[in-house]
């Protein structure tokens, strides 16, 4: 597995090796021992699978606060999505900064998003499926969101913001400047 560091400490791009032949290909998407060898020790307890029909669907920016904060490994199994992680650990030298990575079924990339980061994605094609591993189970009382299109964050989502397909939760999410992060560095 190829592991690439991003500009945000702890946010990693994971690229599993694919082994192909006339039938197609095989890849090992997650191996605890392989990643332990790279200093990555996360115990995942829940897998999620999402489907977004329309191109321009945005899900995020989401977080789950302590004591149920989640680390995630996200990958796309159909279509193309722009995945985003924003550092919201108060006291972090990269607080408020973000990384974007295009994930697709074709490129096989995965994004490791540690606890203390907002996470979201925009679909760049129709009919996108994402799978993601989570280090804690969903806890509705710890669920939260920050406005995905906040100009203070300056995220290029790769879509026309005026035509984004959003949930009511994401449409009503607070702006970054008026939000207090529950995470510390």
C-alpha cells in the first residue's frame, strides 16, 4: 500500500495495490497489520455505505464530537467524488485549513480522516457510492455540521454551489466563524 501524507498532519491518502488479470483486479482495501507497520493504529467499529444520485450532491461538512469522535477511511466504489477534510482542532497550527482529494472507483484512492476534522464530499458524477470505515458508532447526540460553502474555508468543491443538492441539516449548518469546535490539538 502506498501512503501519502497531505498538508494536514494525520490526513493520509491510502492507495492499495491492485492485482489485475483478464478477469479484472483484486485489492486489499484495509489491513490492520500493514497499517500498524506505518504507525497507523485505528480500531474501526462501523462501516457505512452511501449512494448519491445527482451530480453535485454535497454531504458535509460533518463531524461527530467527543466522546464519540470518529476517524474515517473513505473510498469511492462507483463514480467520482471530491473528498474534503478540514482541521478543526483548536490550537492546531493548521486549524481551519483543508485538503481535497478526488476519489474514484478507477483511481482506488482512499482518504484517512482522523478525529478532530470536519469531513464532506461533493459528487462530480451522477450515481456515486462511497464506503467508509468509522472508529466509533454513530451517536446522534454528538452529530454536527458546519456550512460546506463557507467562504472563510475557501474550499473548491468542483461543482456549481447554486445547484448543489443538500440535506436540510447541511443547508442549516452554521458558518465556521460562528461555530465552536469541540476538538483540541
